[in-house]
């Protein structure tokens, strides 16, 4: 053990400097409390035993890229279509997936349900292992009972010591392993507490090596702390193959699982679920969820078509402008980027001549969805314009387009798909960037899929069209 300790180094989380002894202040960058224990790479390779030793690299081998037999192994379906969709069509053997999200959002529930789907059919039973470090076996069994699946043969291991877990995996050779959660695991080769950056990173790195060596798919659960950094899954994002995040408003029953990084599929792919009395239910056609149907047209509401991976969603953007009562005018955005809001208010002022300097402006994407693509710009501008002028947009109007600083409306990708989705939901008119119109010859106003298209080049044209309705 003494030999292990002497090879331990402390790495500054701010400047990556390495020192041999812990101290409060980093000698290189001068930051306080940034030194974290980490085993030197050589030490971690030399000290491994059993399964870990077999994971250490043997003789190095250089291969010619063209000679590598790059056959894709078939993906393992998780039994939950929405999860398979976010993973890019199922889980790849040997892939390591990190499922992050706030505590209580439904990570354990989703994974238990998907393991249940893998063992439900005795003739196609996939060997799995559920390692729980957070809850006892009884607690997991209680959840399983609530989900109506207590009789299913899911192997469960309540353990937090990594070495024991590796021994069990070696003996059982499951194809899919769930580690719930990575923050509760610890390896004896480090003396720091479970949940520290060093422990989380070391445990995840060892599990990743194991996954690659044996072709076992591993799903790591990770909690996001409030700031999203401290010992949280952020330090793991570069180690793992796929990062999924659970999003959604804990007050509503909808839960979104989004792929932030995926070596085996599209990023930003979205899976939609709703949390009910008996667990998570898949929502296969979620487009209408994020649009509230108003009995009468209301000012300050615009519906946009947004792309989430391969999926098109219609989302209502709401804006409320009100005279600022005291102090400087407030800007608040929920589900949309606040820097984008300030920028678009400036565009509205300069190019349309509508000032918001003395008004509070609040904007919201309905349903707890987060939109980061600039295609939301035009809908946001029109929602604010509509609220300021107290002029509702026509019902059944959908809007998308990126707005530039000079007031130009730029085209967005996959405009046709967005329109098709809107047509399916009965939208009749669309304001779109001129360059998104199917062909230049078709003129400013064309009809596709039953939707009358209004092409615009500039924001003022879009506002003018609204004014004339
Ligand atoms: P959980 O899956 O334990 O969340 P996490 O692992 O991300 O911390 O639990 C999610 C929440 O969902 C919990 O507050 C209870 C609730 N829940 C339901 O509403 N219905 C159910 O069937 C289950 C199992 C949980
Ligand atoms: Mg949990």
C-alpha cells in the first residue's frame, strides 16, 4: 500500500499542474483548494491485479487503418424505443453510456425498466447486471414492485467497491451492466472519498477499459450537482462514448432524454417520456405537447418548428412585455438563451423601430423544453412584437428562421421537414426564410402540403405581414 501511496500525485483542477504532496494552494497558478488526488498513470497500470491486470496494455501493436476489420457489431435494443432512438438505434457492445440528470428525475426508473425489457422474454434473455450503490436491494425491489415487475430475473448487486464489482462481472459476464450511480463507487487504490473527482474518474476509466476489453455495454448513472461541475458527470464526458442527459421540468410529468455526445449516433437526439404512477411511459408522437391550444388567439405567442436530432417538434414560444415598474427593465428567458434574447431585442429596436428599453420582457418555451438552435429567432422576435403591439398572430401559423444582426432572416436546415410536421398538426400558414422556399421561381407565396408559405428576407417584412393580418 505504501508503494501505491508514493505514486499518488495531486493534480490542480484549474491549471493541471502536478505536485507530490497535497497543499492548500496550487504552487503554479495560486488557486486555493484545487488540488485533487490522482494516481500517476504508471502506478495505476503497475498496481492492477486480477481483471484489472488483464486490462493493462500488453505489447503495443501498430496496425494499418485500411487493414482494420471494421465490422459493426449488431446493437442491443434496450427494449424501450425512445431510449434506443437517443442511443442511435440501440446500445453498441462495449460502449459506455453516461446518463446524467438531477436527482429524482427518473434515471433509476428508466434503467430498471429497460433491464426489465431485456429479461422479460425468457427465450431471448440478455444477461444483465444492475449494480446499486445508492439504494439497498430492498429499495430497488420496492421500486420494481411499483413498476409491476418484481418477479423478473434481474441480477442485482448492492455494492460500492469497484474491485468487488469487477470480480462479479468477470464471473457472470453480463452483456449490459448498469452502475447506479458512479458517484457512490470507490476503488481501494485511491484514498480519497467516494464521489471525489479522482474516485469518479478512476472508477469510470477502469469500467471503460473493462467494457472495451470484454465488449460489455456499461451504463453509468451520474448526478449533476447544482453548478454541473463538482465531482459530477462533467469530468466523465470525455471518457465515455455517449452522454445522455435527462431534462424536463420536475413539476410536469414530461421527461426528455437528450444525447449530448454520441460516438455512435446523432447528437441532440431526443427521447420523450412521461412519468406516471407505474413508471416512465414512452411518448411516440410528442409534437403537440409543447403547444398550448388557446381557445382565442392571444398576443405574445408564436409556434415554431424545431429540430431535435432527427425529430421535429412544434414548440410554442411565449413572450410577455410589460412596462418596467422600478429600476432597469428586466429580461428573463426560460428554455431559450438569454443572450440571444438581448440580441434580438436590439434587432427589433434598430430594424423594426420597436423599442423595449422601458419594458420588462419575459420569454418562455412551453413544456420545459430547451431550445438552443437559432431557428427559434424569428418566432421569438414575432412573439415579442405581438406582445408589444398587443396583436395576436393568426391561429395555425408556424414560424422559423435565424435572424442576423443586420435584420436579415437567414435560412435554416431541413426546412421541408419542419413544414411537413406542421402540416401534420394542421397548421395552415408559415413565415419562413425566403431561401427556405422550395424554388426561387415559386415566388414569395407558395403552398406546400396545404401550408401557405410566406417567404421573408428581413425581420421588418415579417412584422409588416403580421400588421396587415
Ligand atoms: P428515480 O428513478 O429514483 O430518480 P433518479 O434515479 O433520477 O434519482 O425516481 C424518480 C421520481 O419519480 C421519484 O420522485 C418518484 C417518481 N416515480 C413516479 O412518479 N412513478 C413511478 O412509477 C416511479 C418508480 C417513480
Ligand atoms: Mg436513482
